[in-house]
C-alpha cells in the first residue's frame, strides 16, 4: 500500500512538472527567459510591430479564467501575419491558409518567469509543401527568419 501511495505521489509530481513548462519538441522553438509574463507579452507585441508584422489574433485562457474568479499561470497566444505573406501563401496553396496567422505562445512558469514558444513557419507549412512547392518553401523560410527576429527582440531585456 505504501509503495502504491509513493508511486501515485511521484506520478502526480511528474505531471505537475510537465505542466509548468513547454518541453522542446519537433518543429518548435522554445525560449525560456528571465522576463516576467507581462513583460514578455508586452515585448512580443512591440517586437511584432517593429518587424512590420501585425497582431492578428490574441487569446488567453488565464485572462478568461481571471474573469471567472480563477487564477492559473499566465498564457497568451498571439497570432502574427501580414497580408502580403497571406497572398503569397494562398497563391502557393489554398489549403495552407488554415494555418494563418502563425502563432507565438507566451507561458508563465512557476518561478515567475515566462517562456516564448512557436512552431516554425517551415514546420507549420510542411504538410502543404507538395502542393505549394518552391514558392511555399521560400515563403516559409522567409517567415522562419522573421519569427526568429521577432523572438530575439522580444526576449532581449530592455
């Protein structure tokens, strides 16, 4: 019985640890920072605009939970795109249009810092490469660089 209890506690602790951060995974960039959640969100929004891109969508489960009187770790999804990229994407593959805008994900960790994560545009558009060919591959590579630059600006301390 004691071993069963120990096992259950260890499984629960492992689950909590996994829920606290974003693990590296195929096609993702994950940048832990020393910045607080609100500061990273603000930096990201500023960096998106500085790079000539647009904040197309935003969603936050933590903001929604707060409105319900609940407190959960901060998280915000920020969809980023620009119309000239959208037109080029659709010229290459109409099906790829479902992936726009491409999203950044800001998550708060247990120690009060935040992590910036995103699926690289090349990874996001990979399922459409047979249809989109070289034009889509070029667009994805260009967007990979844009997203990397935005992330670099966002995580740099002011």
